[in-house]
C-alpha cells in the first residue's frame, strides 16, 4: 500500500494534484490547547464533533468536525469539571454522546447539541467521586451505555443507564495507564505502572485471566486491541528509555511476538490503530513527526509506510471515524493532530488514477453505528456483533442512533456550564497557527488550580516527588536542553551544482576545516570543488575551478596541521595530496603535490594522525591498513589481521593506538609501532551493513555505531582495554538504512549521531559510569541531509554558549548549524561548558619522532 500523508498547510508542501482538501480539512486555528500530564490522547472525534483539552482547568474545547455556514467553525467551551480533564471519549454509536473523566475523581456524560444549538449547561449524568483520579475512559464497542473507567488501581465497568457499576476489576499492582476493549466486546486489556499487561473477561470475574510483563520502564505505556483479532499492540519505553512498539498474541501471552525500537525521544507515544486498513500511526508528545506502519501480526511484522513531518509539536492525536472519511479522494485514514494553537487534519491517501469511482478494494464494509445490544443484555451474556455498513456514498446508511441514557437535553448537573467564546475560524486554509485573543480564554467559573493534579513529565496524573522521580529516571545530562539551529542564510553556500551524493558509506561524503570545504562532484574524472567558508552566498551558474583528481573519489580529508593540504583517496587504490593556494582555488588544479601507491585494491577511508605531523593511515579492499609518512612519500607500516571489509578506523586521542571495525563482526585494536597484528579483538555489531567507531571519555572507551541482525541502528560502548568482554552498554536508536556517523566532542563528552539521508541528529552525553548514555535534545531538519560534518571547536561562538558547529549538506546548499546550551546570563564565560581545549592545529611531534617510539602531548588553550 502506497500512502501519501497530507496536511494543509504542510511543511513538505504536497503537490496540489495529489490532494484536494476541502475546507473542512483545513487547519482549525485559534486553539489554545492545554498541557495536562495525563494518560489521555487530549483530542477525540466523532462524526459530528471534535473535543480537545483546553488551556483552562476542567475545560474542553468543542468544534464541529465539518464546516458549516460557508466554511466558518465556532469554537466553544464545555466546562466539565472542577479540576483538570484527564481523558474523554465519544460513544461509537451516539455521535453526540461524550464521556469525560477528571482529577476531581468523577466521570460525567454529556449530550452535545445538534448544529446551531447551544452547548449544554450541565452534564447529563455524573458518576462518582470514586476515590482516585480518573486516568482513562473508553466506551464499549458493541453495547450501548457501557463505559469502562480506570482510576488508581481499579477499572470500573459502568451501566450508564442505571448509573451503577457492573463490575470492578482490581487486580492491578499500581496506577493504571491505559485500557482497551477488544472490538467484539468480550475482553478488556490494561497497561499499568507496575509494567504488566493484563487481560480481563469482565463477565467471567473481576480477576485478570492473563497477565504478562510489558515494557521494562514504568513510564507511560499504551495498549490497543487489534480489532476483533487475538492480537494487541503496546507502546512504551524500554529499560534504556527507548520508545518501543510490541505486538502480542493472547493465545501465546508469554512474551511479545515482535519488538520494534523507535528512538530515544522522551515524548510519550500516542498510538492510533485502524483495524480495517491495518495501519498504525504513532506520534510523540512534544514532537512534530508522525510514523505510519502497516501491521501484519501473522508474520509478525511492522513495516514503516511513511513519515509525516508537521509544523507544530504534538499535544494530542485522534483518528476521525471511518464513516467520516473522504472515500472518493481515496482517503484511507485521517488523523487529527492537536498542537498548541491549532488542530491539524492529516490525511493518508492512496494514489489512484481515477478519483471519480469508489474503490471497493480500499474501502471494504466497516463497523456501523447501531449498537448490537444494551448494557443489561451484554452483561447477561449477549455477544452479538455490530453490523457492518458500506462506505459507498450512495449506499451509506442514513439512520442515526440516540442513546436513551440521557433523556432530552435538559441538564441534571448545574455546577458547571459552557461559555461560547464566539470565536470563528474564518480562513482555515491560510491559518497561521497563532491563537487570537478571543480564543478559549479561561472562564472564571472554572478557575481551579492545576497544581493538585499536574504530574511529572512522564505523564502520570498522580506524581511522586521530584526526588523520587529523579531516582526512577536516573541521572540527566547538563546538555539535555541543548538546541541546534540553522544559522542565518547570509552564512549559507547556495546554488551548489553537480554534487556527487553517492560516495561510499565509509566516507562522510565531504570534509571541512576552519577555512574551507571540499565537495566531490558528479562529473567524470573525480573532480572536487573547494569553497572558502569566509565567502558565503550564491555560487555563480558558470563552472568554478576544481581539483582534477583523475579518478572517482572514495574518501577525502584535510590535514589538521596544514589547512591547505587535502588528501584524497581514489578508486584506483592511490592517495593524492593536493595543496590549495592561499585564498582558495583561482584555477583548476591538475597536478597533485604527491601520489601514494601501495594498496592493491580500492581504498575505503583515510585519516590523519591526531598528534604527529605528516602521518596518514588508510584502509583498503585488500584488507590491509597502511600508515604513510607524507614527508618521504612512502609507506612505513602495514597492519594485517582483517578477514573482511574494514568499515571504519580511528586513532586514539594520544595517537598511540588505532582501532578498526569490520564486516566480519570484529573490533580490533592495534599498537602499530609494536606489531602488525591486532593487540586485542572483541565482538562488534551483529549486522553487516556498515559501522563506525570513535574514541570517547579520554581514550579509555570506544563507541561503535552499527546495526543489529534486524537492521536496527544501535550504538555500543566498549572499554578499550577489555574488547573481548563485549560492550558495556548497547542502545537502540531507530530503524533506518544509513550508517550512523558519530562525531565526539572531547571537551563536553557529547556524541552527535546522524546518517546520510536522515533528518535527525541524535545527541548523547557519554559517561564512563552507568547508564553510560545520557540523552539530550535531538536536532531535526525539514529535509534529509546528504552529509553532516562538524567544524573545529574554534569555529564556535562561545559568547552565545555555542559548544559545537556543523555544516549540513543539502541537495544544493551548505548550511551552518550551531548547537548551544540555553543560559540566562550569556555575558559571563561558561567555564563549566568550555574547559581548556586541545590545540589540535599544532602537532606535538613529527612523523619521524613518532615512528622512533616517541609520544607527544598537545597543549591546551582557553576559549575565553
């Protein structure tokens, strides 16, 4: 199934001929969303209304799903409770029936009006208080007037008609986090803070019929039943705080069928599952990326279909009922993203040549809106199923259902009412996303304190103390709030033409130093353009002078001690050294300064020595690693011992040792001056798709990025003197095809990880003690980058608390990206972030001295 997600307006600007959104699919602006740390999804939709968490305590925003009166939508307030609304749900049958739960420990049921009528002044019925904050609500999928509510450690199944509990399920060891009905209405599943998933048959008894350990972290988890099947989906966090998705089969509930690690973002995952298409949409709270997977439980498999990047960060997520989709536009799924200032509809479309016909293969009959039974019938054992109806516009049912549990629209509870703000969204197609002064202001009647129910960032309504929360989550990085931003376009290099974007995976793709950048070109002869960073702007349309390497470029790097010397490895097994004139290239260079020959096959990568001048190391398909003395133009050492392709190599910071990782799944450590054979070996990443390594923590540890056997990208940490013992820690990041390229900043111990074609840069502070990886804010870009290379520390603007700067290569642009830490008093030098840095641009000794066994240490200088 090929899907094209579209939102209007959207960041990636889907082409107009792919999607024609009607006015009702435009943004609903003027929203002021609340930020209640509850287990709810914060936005829900029926075929008639959208409800969302508003900024004021105890208040929901109410807005029609469809546009009326010439495209205008009025946003109203429903003042529900005396404390924050934690969760709410629409009836699957009566499209005007809304249940709400709150931190005031009550559940209320409301009948929303028909179009043009007033919002009700009070609830139709009230249940409770029940002695605990209501955490989750869900209507029964087959029986009218049956509602399950989770509060504290108990699930109560209510008969709304009688306003009495049918049963109470209390087998939980800690606070409930989610509940879910099986679509046939027979079973109910829960997830809990005690890290267990439980299955109940409420009519058989109050005890759980099955339970299983779920996710290893007690941070917010969610459970969804996959329609009427025996399978479930759960989302949560691993012990290493990775976000993960698991598939379960209740017929073999002794462990997950499949576990997929998403990433290490801290935002709680909100899942949406559509049983008719088998599509799973995932969004993280506080993030702007939506994943879409196709779920195949029989294999089992989770296949990523697409990603959708939105302009605003997610506060909540909901699915529009299937009967409200635009089937003639081949819309198979529509999600509603709640942001701070808008509700953004995101349509998932299957491209078809004809949009004038109804496509039966895309839209089989779906579950209808007439209940199969009522509460007493279901409790007595009636398990009839809801009838299925056609989605064909000409054959859709016209009858509607009105639940008898609330007689008429007269209020029975007058403690809170509604205030219609009168705000209308008059131009959704051009909505800016900013709230207007008239939107959802806090009413005086609902002016209650949030402090009683706001929990920690993990999303629990009843929170432990800050101290105990810290003990649960473990240590945090001082760089956890680091921010990356693309600098002003006046500093960009644009109109880059003919770039070669297919350099081998072992290469970073391009290289830069503090003065200039070298970029391979696609044209024949291995041409390289060299651009001065001091001369940003648009390049001319005419050809610019280049370096004529004579053969395709495999890797290239600048000499750290001579900013004008460029080393280029070619596919002809030769290394050419080029000297760039002062001030940059004025004419094409055709003759290299020197050519190094010795390898018998194509070269993978080249690296300069970190402390000794005129020393270069290279690896090749001939499975050797060779060290060259550039002043003499000769090979001085040849390292053996590899049995397969060498993915990466790295000098230790003191220049004494060299580490390699190869396709044979081994990491090797050499002391080149002592032996041509490895000093020690250890197990590397399982996957054979690519790997990188870098020295960290003062040269005592090695960080390796690679893949596991399921193609998940991982980072591994090793003690350099104990490689045979295996990794100290392994952290899964995500599933993507490109190898993660690590850059380690030795001054801050922060590692940056991204791959060619990625849109995200992961940041972690690496420590020599558990948990070893402390997560920091990630940097995301709107478009995939073709390369991401870091500049020397001296390029940073220390006065802006900038601790790293990189160059991001796009399709035709080169953009500087600055990483900084927010600080209030920037006028002071931040000595905790900027220790004396190594003077990397001055060699500690020459090549001859190093080869004779001497070692040197570079001095350090203050960045003040």
